[in-house]
C-alpha cells in the first residue's frame, strides 16, 4: 500500500523529467546544426567529428547525393521541416531528435541526436527502489505491532480459560505497553480473587470435616448411653446415665459452636478458661468410654493425682483428651486391650499421658502424625490429632508421642496450670 501511494506523485514527476530530457536533446541538436553550418560555410565540407558539437551524426543532402558523418541511421532522412527547430523522429524502438537547415540551392543540412531518456529510466528505478524500501519498512512496522497484539490476544484467551501465571512482556511501545500492563494487572487481580475464593472454600471444607469428626464420636457415646438407659432397671443409675448424656451434648454443642465461629488454627481459638478440677474432666471421659471398653473387652486404667486445678477451656480440653482416649481404644486389640490414663502435676505444669498396648505410631508417620489428614487407620480422617495439637497449643502447651511401657503408643499432653505460665 505504501508503494502504491507513491505512484500518483511519481508518474507526473517522471513525465516532467522525460520532457526536460527531450528539451535538452533538442538544444544539443540545434547547437550542433548551427556549428556544423558555420564550419561548412567556412571549409566547404562537413566536420569529421560531429560529437564535438554534441551531435551523433550530420547529414548533407545535395543534388548529387547525400553525405553522412557520424552515427546517422539509414532510416533518418531529410524532412521537409527545415526551419532549424529540432523535432523528434521515431524509428522502431529508437527515438531521435533532428534539426534541419535549408542551405543555398537545394542543399539541406541535418544534425541528429539520439534521444535516450536516461533521467526517466533512473527515476523509474529510483521510484521502484524507494517503493520497495517503503514497503519493507511498512511491513516490518506492521509486523512489529501485530506480533505483540497477537501475543496479547493469545494471553487474553488463556486468561479467559482460567490459566494462572499468564503474563505478557513489554515491547517498548507506549500504547502497547499500557495495554500489556493493564492485561497483567487484570490477570493478577483475577488470580488473587480466585485464590481467595479457593482459600475460603478450603476453610469451609475443613470446618465441615472437623465438625463431622467432632460430632461422630460423641454421638456414638450418646447412642451407647441411651441403650444402657433402656436396659438399666435402677432409677438412680438411669439418672446418672442421663446426666452423662446431657453433659456430653453440652460439650459437643460448645465444641461445634466454637469451631464454626472461630476456626481450627491457634489464632482462631479464643479460649473460655475456667478453673477446673482436672480429675473431674478425666473421670467424666472414663465414665463415657467405659461401656464401650467393656463391650470390646478392653481395660481402662487410671493413675490420677487428685486436687489438681487448672485454668482450661473445659469443652475444648475435654474433647482433646477424649480424642486421645478414643484413638487408644480403637488401636488396642479386642479381648486383651489396655488403655492407661495418667494425671500428674507439679508446681506449674499439668501432664496427662494416654497410652495403650496397641501397635503404636507407624514409623513412616512419626513426623507427620499431628498434621491434618494424616492417619494410620483406613477408616480414619486424620483430623482428631490435628485438633488436639491446636487446642493444646492454644492453651500454651505441647503434645508429643512416644513408645509406651505397655508396648503401644503414648501421647503426652503438657499445659501450664495457670494462664500466662507457658
């Protein structure tokens, strides 16, 4: 397109240059004719070298014949126009300019100049070369613009399809760089929003799993206690079982409400601490789990130091210890299983150890057993020990596992007796 745009200007310019070249040839022919006439009148003969006068050839026609000097083609003949003014003569594909004088008598003198439109040809070549250069430069410029635009278009399509990490490099052109920066900023903002949404979905999913885990075990206890009530003939024992069910439901409600409201990590737990006799918490857990243990032929042993008071969140702390006891009951063999709970305290530290004679913690899980979704049981969810760790950390304490003297696993919980002693 750029080359075509030059043509309207090039054609008139070429025509004018050709006209100027022809006018120059006319002047040469007229000058050569005048010089040859003077020499002819002086010497009586034609000059031997017409090129010295700027002519290609001279022709003298007399009654006796025609004399030719120089390069005068046979096609060139004397015309009737002998006014001294040069005019163009075309022979085939050649162009000539000739000027003629009528001398005395019947003699006529003709000067001939070959007209070659060099300037026009050079101009045509120049225009062609210029058009080619302009076309190439224009094509390169268009490609330089189209290539980044193609990259931006492809990047937009990838972003539309949800691909992450899509970025376009700047190319050094202000308008395109502004478009590139806008695309990159939009892609970053979209990824951040998607990550935030995924994070919220993950939190909701994790909370749902945690709530389901914390509801399942107490429901099993409530189910067992309800069946015991139906089979218990003594009113006093039935009232004890009913109080246990009510206590378990209250603890369950408190734990689920806390999880839904505050999350499952350390920063999310805002403890509702009260001064409690720890032995009461452990006794209540043992009472709830004893019927289950009896049915499986498992012995629950306790070594409890009395009169130990600690500032803890009763609901969360009780659920954590109950998770450890529940895991131990599930790990020991039926018929000869043993679970031992030890409670002791010193001046500022409370320690509870839950151990069993099961297979212990698998060696491959030794470093990750407290991580979420890590479990050694096919039916497990890997959430119980994770919650235990977070609750104990929220109390300023620690929980660790080791090998029990009974042959299985031992989980040791240590927390400060008073808030602020950790």
